C-alpha cells in the first residue's frame, strides 16, 4: 500500500496533485492527521483539495481527528489522559534557555497516520503491519530532512526528491492546476514560530491568537518538563505571549509534514 502523509503544506499538497494526475506514480491513499489546531487557512486548503479530488479523480483523502492537541494542552493531559504537554516549550535551565522534548509530532501526527493505515489494511489489534510505503512531502532543497523508518514493514518514500522536485517546482504545480498555494503547516501555538509568524497570526487571526494566549497560560505551571524556575513558555523570550512586541526575524523551523 502506498500512502501519502498529507500535511497540507506546499510539498505534500503538490505531491498529492502530481500523484493524482499521474505525473509521478499514483498512491493508493492520502492521510491528513488533524491535531485540531492548524491555521484556518490550512483547513480551507483541505476543503479545497477535497473538492478538487471529486472532479479530478483524486487519490482518496482520509482525515484523522480523534486526537486533539489543543484540547489536551488546555486540559493538561495527553491523548491517553495522562498529565502531559508534548510541545517543545521554552524554559530557563542551567543558566540558559532550553526547549522541552517535542512529542507532539509522534503523538498527534505519526501515530494517527499509522492507526489509519492499519484500518485501511483491515488489520486487527495484534496483527502485524503489512508492507506499506509512507510518502513524505520533502523536496530536493530539504534533502537533509530525509530519514529511515524504524517501524515494522513501513518504508519512508520521498517521491519529490526521487524526481528532483524543488519547492519552487511545487509552486509551479499550483500555477499549472490553478490551485491556491497552501501556508506552511503547523499548529497555531507552535513554539517554533518566528516573531514574524507570531506577528502575522496576531494580526490576521485574532481568535486563534487568543487561543494561543490560553495555551501559553495553561502550560506555564502545569508542564511535566518544568524548567529551573518551574515555568514553561511558548515563546523563547520566556515572556507571556500577550506581553511581547514581535520583531520580524526569520522563522526557526516549521514542522511541515511532521
């Protein structure tokens, strides 16, 4: 089985379009693991893509939304109900700013995708995984992000790299099919946001900005990996979001496609 891990960012969405139109090998399924906290524009792209698929013989798109990172952070639990907050929040530790372990990608992206794959294979609870290719949307200019799968019978495939497709090539695919360019895929409260990202989010999505403030306050004193001072923050300045004046520095990292 060939499965596109659909993050709904530039690369994975372009890969979906290319595969649906047989510009590259055709995948069997595409899976979007929804953490419940993507940008509104990302959900608009999902609806647009689902509509596009109806009229273009698109690869079947499956959405998993049984795990909600936003809900769990606000309630100080993880998806299994344990006390946990798996985003890489910042703290003061050993005289410097440090980040907590990033477990959100595994818990709210990778595991839901693999659970859906097992469902598509019609596997029972303890049955071994069947041979599966997980197609990851990483382009030629991001080749350093490639990695091998450690999962049984699961192989990671990088069609864009195999075809020497760059991010700019992906943008040309959107022009070719008259498809809107997706934003970078990440949760609205991701600590990897740059000040430029935060500034834009605050200006463009006021409701989501208020949600980020709630998350920042929720993790402050209820984070399992507390820092030296016993508090965690979404922003690397260790200042509450609502009090920060954001500059326009470049982004640090975005967890597109997990």
